[in-house]
């Protein structure tokens, strides 16, 4: 399962969601905090979405944080 986490500059939080779990959207101040929230959340939401409960659910979080860079002026 793949989840995407984007940095919300205004709210200053990481926002995670996944097309594979339509009801999943959550946020946290750190990537580690986001992972901690996702671990119990993913199996619960999959079950609510009608996916039979299985053992462990592996997931990958793709982190996206956009920035700009410019050449230093001497």
C-alpha cells in the first residue's frame, strides 16, 4: 500500500492520504508522528471500507515537500 504525505506550509503539518484507503486522511507535525498515527489507523479503516482483516498491512509513505533554490549572489 502506498500513502502520500505532503507538507502543508500554512498549517505546518504533514498531511497523509491514500487512494487505496479512500477514507484515510490524517495529519501530524512530524513524519514520525504521521507514521505513528497511520499504524493503527490503516487496518481499522480498511475494515470499515469492507476489506477483510488480514495479518500485517505493509505500507510505504512517499514524502513530498516542495522547496525552491537559487544561486547565491556574490
